C-alpha cells in the first residue's frame, strides 16, 4: 500500500493532544487558490491538469514546511487508501473522485495537506489539535505567501482570490473547528444551537463536512462568508461564535450534573462496559461510545493522560482504518467483529471510572 508509511507515522491528529479546550478537538484553516490564465480543474483538459500538478508539486516540495512530506497521485491510489485519507481529513470526497492529473502533498506530521486539482487548482489545508486559530492562521499564511512567490495566483483587485465556486471568492478561506458537544446532544439542544449559529452566517456540519452525520457528537463549525471580510475578521467572528458554543456546552454539562447525574453516570458506565467487553461494534456505535469516554475524561472520571489515546481511537475505529489494520479483505460484519476486538485490546489498561469525581462535581 502506497500510503502505509503515512499511516504508521506519528501525526498531528493521532499522536498530539495539546488541547487548550476539551470541547475543541481540532482547528482547521483551508485556502482555495487558482493559477491565472488556466481553466479551473473542472474545465481544464487533462494536459493542463497535469501541467498544473507538476508545477504545484514542485513549488510545494520546495517549502521548508513540507520537508520530508509525502507526494501522492490520486489515480495511483486504491479505494481503501482514498478512504483512509478522507478519514484522516487529508483529502475531500471530491478529490477522491477527481479526474486524472490530481494529487496531494502531505507534510511529515500531517498538519498540512495540499490538494491539487480538486475543485480549485490548490486547496491548502492546515490542521492543529485543540483550539489554536492564531497559530494555524500564522502558519498557513506563511505557506500561502511562499507559494505565491513561485505561482501566479488568479486574483482580482475588486473581488480578491478567484475560485471555481462563487461562495469561495474573496479570501478563499474556510476556517473551522471540530467540536465535541455531547451534553448538547444528550439534552436535545443541538437543533436550537444550529439554528442560532446559522443566523450568524456560520455553518454546522457533521464530522466529515457537508452531508455527513455527527457521529460521536462531533460537529464541524465553520464560516460561510469569504467575500467582504479580511481573514482576521473572519477568524475573529468565528472564534466569538465558537466561544459561545463552548459556553453552552459547558452549561449543558452543569445542568445534566445538577438535574440527573445518575443518568449521566449510567451512560458513561455503559459506554465503558461495551467498549471493554463487546464482540460486535459498528463504526457509528464505536464513535458514540468513545464520545462518552471523552466526556468522562472532561469530568475527571478518567485521567487526562488518556485523552490523546481516546482521540486517536476516534480515527482508528473508522472503516478504512479497521480494514487496513486487519491486513486482509473483510466484509462489514467482520469489520464490526475486528473493531470490537481492537477496542478491547486498545482499552485493556484503561482504569475503572472514578464516579466519585463526577458526583463531587454535581
């Protein structure tokens, strides 16, 4: 498998848990860029796409931030490899289905991935664990500026950066946070939150973006407007909304602990028991159970030192990763069996839940 070294390597989202806020799993900023005087990928001929691919790969691999990174051609990847890359948020569904002449460059720690000839010539993405927009913006801005020295971006003095989709024109930026909101889900308050956030021009999607569900109580919250605001203004407005959502999640946790702590203890206890003892686990069920263990960490029922382990299992429990770990072709039922065994092994040393800590909080 071409991407085996990438899967086995330590990565930002699988081996790094420098979280400034338990509610925020990760921060992402994505920039859409195109090369001037060449048709957008959807209209470009194969020869033009391959020309863009070669030019962009050369510029990207020259960057110090991409030293030791991985270069991949989409047409050379298997369906399983593309699924794994999507599960790691390194490529989009669109790139996995792209025409010939599309590629990907991933930094050594997988914090930066650049898709070439997806909807736009370049989709530059930078990921950080935790709530770290300032650092993410500083780094991706440096990468973007360095690329602009060697690539002639399509830019209008009136509109800003030109993109294939009109909704990205302007800054071309999508800033988002992956948020863990179990208390709002348990309290049936997420629909109310989504409506309020949407009215502020902020989108709420599932774990894999538009059209996906929110397995594991994980939601992707991002800006929608890219025109008429600077990058700093977009990030500032988004951060204000995210802080409000964090406050509402924490308030919901306090209310659950005050009104019905036994119900919450029962949910966490059942999740603990199923993950350590079940023999069949679907991907969605595993995500939902891991969500409750992550909440148990937030409530100090499980030591903080296990947070990075639980966050890594969020990714490793997904279908593509389970298929890869099995090292042989297995059907969905066999995946559920393998996933449950994998969870039992990975959580074998997880200490018993300290319910006294939670009761004291209530």
